[in-house]
């Protein structure tokens, strides 16, 4: 009934079908990984847009003016006079001091907190 050529052709057909299935499965897996990477890129782009919006909100001159007035005692800021602007070489060298920022200052806690709420990033 079955000849040797028939068996060889059936084996070739089965191996071709297995190869086609494996190739299709590999292509689908690659497509899934590409779509995942594209989704990650979109998420990172959205995160960058959110951070840029937060930055523009936090650096508004009106907000900075309110904060500088609220923390005037700690910052000891003064208005700039046009005669104060000089070259870098005219400035005196100041010794480098590093503050311990890990401890909480009671003066900063008692001051009015910043009322601006920005967006959070959660995955």
C-alpha cells in the first residue's frame, strides 16, 4: 500500500509543517516583544511630558516669589541692584561648607508649606 516515497513525502510534509509553525510562533513572540517595547516607550514619553509640566509649574516666577517671601529668614535673599552684576573673577572665593541635610530643621517645619500639588508617577 504505502511505498517508501509516500512515507518520505509524508515525513517531509510533517517537518515542513513543524518548521512553519515554529517560524510563525517565533514571529508572534517577536511581535509581542516589539509591542511591549513600544508601550514602554510611550509610557516613558508620557512620563517625560508629565515631568516637564511639573517642572514648568514648579518654576513659575509667581510661585518662586511666594516661596522666597515665605522662606526669607532662611534664605536671606536680597534684591539685585544693577551695580552688583560683575564678572566671575571679581567675586571673592568662599570656603566650601557642606550642611547635614538629613536632620530636620524645626524652622523649616514651622514655615508655611508649599501648596502646589504635582502629578505622581506610578507604574
